[in-house]
C-alpha cells in the first residue's frame, strides 16, 4: 500500500487540536459518569432486592415461631395433664390416658426452631451488607443475626 503525502491540505491551528482534545475528553468523561450512574442504580436495586428477600425470610420465621409456640403450649398442657394424672392416688385407673400422653410427649419433644437464613448468609458471604446505606438498619440486621 502506498502512502501519499497530501501537501495541498492546509495546516491546522492549535485551537483545532484544543477543541478535538476537549471533545474527546468530554466524551470519555460523560461515558464515565453514565457508567457510574448505572452502577449506582444497580446497587440500589440490589439493596431493595436483599431487603425484600430478608422481609420474606422474617415473615416465614415469624409464622414458624407462631406454630412452634402453639405446639409447645399444647405440649405443656399435656405435661400438666400427665403430671396431674400421675399424682392421683388411683393413677392405674387412667392407664390409657397416661399411655396416650406419654406416647404423645415422647414424639412431640423435638420442636425446634431453625431460622430461614438464606438471605442473611448471602448478605454476609457476598459483602451485600455494604449495599445497605442506612447504618442503623445494617446494625439492626447484624444484631438480629447474632
């Protein structure tokens, strides 16, 4: 390929180079600002998504705790009934009731609460707690996890 020198083009002034530099600089700078704004919006959306997911986990935990409280209250009533039956002088007359209550209680003792901590683990492992802008809320979430 041959390169031809174009001697007939006029020489450019320094102001022309200055305007080219300024336009190029502004284009790159505006691209940087747009990318920064987009990343900020993505982080804000991710924060909302984490909070929504955490609220769903808390709702499920609350529902599970309510069920466990009812089961434990029922178990306590049955323990009281069993204790009352065993303390009677004619406890042998209530053998079937005592048998039922003891069989029920041995099966119902394992009522444990396991929290739904999927979102919490994700927040901690991925560094998502830094996305929560309100420091008091982030501290409360950490306190709840502890």
